[in-house]
């Protein structure tokens, strides 16, 4: 709530503490770092229409590229 008020987002943010959404979107994956394997979220972005349909999905996307691809898709 504080984050939303501070940045005036106008939408609810999701905290997926039980990985239900990340598993449904198939982004809960086995990852590895420095030889250690663990489960985590694959960085992804989704453009979802007002009816809940996924219009576009980008997997393994960088934070820098996310707004570029989203704006590009919205212009089509």
C-alpha cells in the first residue's frame, strides 16, 4: 500500500508468497548460481487484456527491455 501511494500506480501489486501464480504462468523454475541449484522465478513479462487473456509473453527478459517490448506491443 505504501509503495502504491508513493508512486501512484493505480493498480494492485501481487505478492506471490506461495508461488501459485508463478507456477500457473510456468515461470517457477530450477535455477543455479555459483554451482548451487535452487527454485526461483524466471524473469518474465506478460501483457494481459481486460478479460484476463495473455496477449504477449516474454520470458528471460531484462528489466531494461521490458518497457520497450510492452510499449511496442501496445502500439500494434
